[in-house]
C-alpha cells in the first residue's frame, strides 16, 4: 500500500509547499482538496480547530481548476509526488462543475475524483432521496466513461451512505471502472460502523480509496432527564476507536494496493510533526 495525504489536513501550506513537505517526509502522493480557496484574510469565524475548512491554503481553486491543473502536475512531477485524487464538495447534480474537474483530472494525470452524496436530514424520505441520487449517478457514470475517470462517493456520517452496506447498495448497479467508494473508518466512528473486512469484501472492486483518520466519543453533559449526552470528537490516529492496524490487515488480506490517505483533523501536534509521526505509524502497521 502507498501512503499519501489529503491536503485538507495541511491547511497552513500553499500548493508548492505542500508538495515539497510531502516529498521531504517520504509520502508517496497527495489527494488535493478542490473547492473555494482560502480568503486573503482569516475569516471572523476562524479558530485553530476549524482552520481545515475556513482557512485552508492547500486547496485547488475549483473556479480555475482547468487552468491550474497542468501547473500543479508539473510541481508534483518535479518533487516525485503522485496526485491520486481530486476531492471536491460537489453534489451529483453539479454536472457542469463535475465535468470541469474531470477534464482537470485528465490534464493532471489523475484518474479519480470525489463527489459528495447529499446529507440525510429527514426532510425528504430516505428512499426517495436515495433513488434520486441513483438516477443521477447514471448521468455521472456516462460522463465518467467519456472522460475516462472514476467518480467516487465517500462513506460519510450524516449523508445517505454512512456505511459500506449503504454505499454498496448505491453503486452496485454501476461499472466499478467509473463509479467507486471511498472507505473511511474515522467517519464510521461517528456513524455507520461495520466490520472492516465485511465492508471491504462487500465493496470488492468498488473500493477505490481509503481515508485514514480517527475519532472518539466524549460525554458532554446531561439532558433534562439526567441521561448522558455523548458527541464524537476527532483525535489522533493512535488514540481513536477506529482500529487502524486491524484495518490495514484486512486491506492486505483483500489484496488492496492503493493509497492510505491521511485526513487527520486532530490538533494535539503541529501539522508538520503530525505528518511525520503519522507516516511512521502507518508505515509500521501497513507492512
């Protein structure tokens, strides 16, 4: 297995600096965050804990993704870092922007992009929402074939595929060469946990990619009836409920040889030291 970093977890660094650091530390590749670029100044709602989403310099501007894709490839090639994913926050209905990212993936030499399935909040019947996404995925699959890229949906809490089983139900009628799934054990601490090996075997060829992060549940108070209130919190790779060593073993058993992509939202170490220690840890448990 190869080890890379999802650039969302390197918010302090610009594009070229991100690539240089990954090369310096010995990572194999980068998964680029594609979205709105960091504003010129820190926003009013900026905190150190939410810097990943509010002030992230390691982001490819989606408005200019086609124009900058070639230059980003040159930077990565110069430093020996592979781009293995362009990861967006687009929904399946954002077809114009999705196609733009597909074209950028071809320019960049990257065969995979992420598209987000919608959240489930109870305002629309789950089956109706699920079926709408499945119908739209027919259009996405056709686009993916035309551009020879794979579009991947992520196992993610609060959306319509929080588990491997739900993800498989969505993608199973499509060609795994063009529609895939991002496996995320950290998200599954929040919602959707299933036995890792079960999920990996179920997904089979649809398993395109693995995000690596971790989380715990903390008691934050009591409700009006005296019952404990528990909420999930991000934590370091070694401390959370996700059994990453077991995950790596199950991936090896399944013959997975793709990327483990670090998406660490913990704040106990500065980013550089966190990147260094995470690589050492993942190298050790994935051998």
